[in-house]
């Protein structure tokens, strides 16, 4: 089978490139693993009330896995129905002393990691790139793609105080509904700001790929707190939807059940070999191969193909810090849990950390019980009261130090070595939140392990003069003419913001350059 | 199997002051038989629940201190299994629901703090007395 453009992977990067290359003899290949069962409830409360224990705890009690160790399995893939999207390549994570920290998975599902994303799609700006250094492209080269993607996806939010940090955007959809606690915090922020303009923090509405109105034939988001039990649901953008439209329009070809195992570049074409679940081999020819298997899986693929299995390559991540805040004035409020979890965003002045403020819902109450430093029976009694008045701050820091590495072990399994980041001073945030009515104690802050946030990047970073295992600014692997990488692997470092929209914009940019390359 | 059944009844009673139904006990036993989560690696933990049950000690006061020592001790794990099953079986829904109208939430919080102190002291005393 011969194509002009062959994209491997149907996650955010692959689909974004496919949009640029449609109607141009383009095909997408992926494993496209599909579930054999689904979480059948539209709301978590419905599942709890019906006593559907199998859906909630899993056929094989999968949800209980974390009682053995908190980091045994990522919260987002505890549920049986989410695991299918995360059944890709396994990776193991070690700290700088070689001590095992956690393990994770890539994704083989249509839509890739977007099936479990938090849907924060944010633009980088010049300041972000200036701070991280090392980006061989300017923000101007991404601007047009950002705008086009925002129009296509539909981002909800408001141009407010956070616009200085997140950028102004036209055509934002109405923002997601705020919980009583979020409204209280935002109101206090505005009052405080009115009294003293420079209060040291900016707070604003979240920018998320959540349709708050019916749009383009898709229903608006139906809040139901099911995000930890099933893949992104109605109203949350998933590249899978775009891919389905492209397939339906016959603007691209799509082949699932294809796992890329080998590529080889010739003068005028690239030949690839894939395998399926029956271990049958397929051969494809293409003028241009675009790899979008995900930061970790693409890295492994390249290392294996180049027979560089002993190499250690760069790996960038930003492990988040979680810090719960209780708003005593909100204690006793009766609220439902049907809010989109990401409610507000914030950033401290003079710093470029990003703080996402979450409404704590979507998990079973038992998940939270060990967080309270009191006997379990009493935690159970008081937890509901506290959850209703709580927001959880997730703090993302800029990741400029390239101190992580990815390598393959003797069995060619993926290993990541990443030092736990240094302790962070969070006292200023605690003080400012206190002024806005929120209280916490520093001991409640927990640093999640590296890779836990799934913000992976930098394994095959773009460079103006790429060396071994690096890429050109048009995505080409260092010594190749027709093989490009278009996923998070090519982003050299990570500003504090979520990088999903940027990797999509960059993928579209590379696809455009591929189209215009003249060969 | 009987020991798991007795253990389930004891732990459940500690939470809810009543006996669990048969399906609850079945699920509790299934978690033990169908997963490796309840494998006991530490010899000291092997007879722990039995000892607490036999001497009718305060489960929650003791669990608090064991959790401080090791977050993943066997007693905490067993209590979490009781909670997971009860939260998801649809029969204990009011206990976990968070839209209950609390007439005086601060009363609940203050009572919880006082009770916590009492339980923690009892737990410390029983741990010392029984060499746990």
C-alpha cells in the first residue's frame, strides 16, 4: 500500500497532522485497541446508588490496587474501563538512586492519551519560551496553528486576569460552571484585588476543551463526575472525534490493529512494517512517515530501529505538587459533584508556575480517607463536609533542567530515570490563599512522582543543528529526509503549562512544512 | 474461610454497629482470594487482626498509629476493603453521600476532633499494653 503521507498514531499529535494532510493520499495507522466493556453510567452517583460494584471496583477488583501502594497505579487508570486506553508500552520509573518509584503505560487506543486527559489546552507565549530557553522555533511559528486549533476544538473560558499568562483568545465558549467554593474564592479574589491591585496572585477561569454548548453536531458536556471511571465523555474534545470525521469524509485512510515495528528510508520513499494482533506482517510505502506514537513509545521505536538500545536519551517531565485548601466559610454547603473538575487557574506574580484549582470529585470517597490525619471511622463521617468546601491546587513548574533520561533495559523494556524534584517553597501561595479564605497546612502538600502527570516531552528534541537522536525544526529525525516526529518527543523543554495544545500546534506546523517540502 | 468471615463481621461491626449481610461477607472473602492485595509479608501482622478481635481492642485507634508507622499495613488495607465494598454496593449510600443537609457542620467537626483525640490516646495505650 502506497501513500504520500503515513501518520503512525491517532492521538492529539497524529490527528492534528492528519487535519493538515487530509485529501492528500494520507493514511493513519494505529493499534486502535477498543474496549470490550464500558462504564455504563452517565453519572458516578448513579453507579454508586445502583450498587454496580463491578463497574466501580472492576471485574478483578482493579480499583483496589492502590491500597497496596499509593503509586502502584495511576488514579486515572485504576478503573477497569480506563485501563484499555492505557494498555500501551509499559515504562518503569526510577529515582536518581535507581530506586523504583512507579510504573505507567502509553496508549494504544484511538485518540491516544486524550482519552484520559484533563482537557486543559493552553497556548505557550513568548515569555514561556524565553524562560525555558532552547526552543529552536519562535512562538510566532505556532500562533496561526493555535488559533486554528482553538476554533476547531472549542475551548471554554474567559479572557480575564489570567489572560496575561494564558493569552487572549477569540471565540472562547462560555466557561464551565463553578462550584460554590470556586465562586467564593473568585469573589474573594476580586474583592481583594479591588482593595489592593497588586496582591501577588492572578486567578481566573479555566481554559478547557469542554463544550459548554451544543456544537458541530456534538452535545455539550454533561457533568457527572465520571472522569476517573471512563474515557473522556460527551462534550470533552477528543481527537478521536476529529479522526472519525476525517474517515467519514474519506479525506484520509485509516488502518487500525497496526503496530509499527520497523521503518527504513530509501531515496524516494520510506518502507514500514507493521504487525497485528495475529502476528501477521503488513508492508506500507510512503513518501513521508510521521511518527506520533507518543513521547515514550516513539522514543523506543527510534532506539530499536537505530539499534541504539544502549543509548540514554533526554526525558522531560513536570511532576506536579498537590495541595488541598479548605474554605471554612463554605463548610456546610450542600453541593452536587457534577462540575467539570478543573475550575480555576492561578499563577503567582513574578513566577511562571501554573496552578490549576480542582473541585475534588470523580473518585469514590474512600480514595480520600487516608488523606485525613484522623482515625478512619471519623474521616468517613467528616469527609463529605470537607470535600464540599475544598479545592485542590495542582502546581506545575517550569521544567528547564534536562536531568531525566530514558533508556531500554536488557529486555528492551522502557526505563526512565528521573530525580525527584527539590522541595518547593509553597508558603507564598498558602499565605495568598489564606487572604482569599482558604486554609491548609504545608504538610498536606504531596509531590507526585515523575511521569505521574503524563506531561512527557523532550526524548527527540528539536534543534537547529540536530545531533544523534534529535530532530530538525521540521520534525525530521537527525539523519533522515522523509521520517519525521510530530508528538511531544520533539518539544525540547516544558514551560509550566500543559503542553497538549502546543504539541498539536507543532504537529500541524510540521505537517504543513512536510507538505511544502518539495519532495 | 471462617476466620475471614469472622474478621469481616468484626471489622464491619466496628464501622456500622451491625452485622454485614451475606453478600458483603462474600465480597470481602473474594477480595482476599482473588487478589494478591491481602498477602501478608510482615510476620508481625499475621495475627494482628485476630488479636484485636480477640481482645476487643479499638480498631480505629490502633489503625491510626499503625498507619503512621506504615501507610500500607494490613489493618488499614482491610478497613479500606470494608469501606470500598460498602461505598459501592449501593446499600450504604447515605453514609457516603455528601449532599446530606448538616444542621450544624461545625458541631460535627468539633465532635470529630475531640473523638479523634480520644481514639488516638486509647489506641496508643492499647498498642503499648499489647505490644503491637
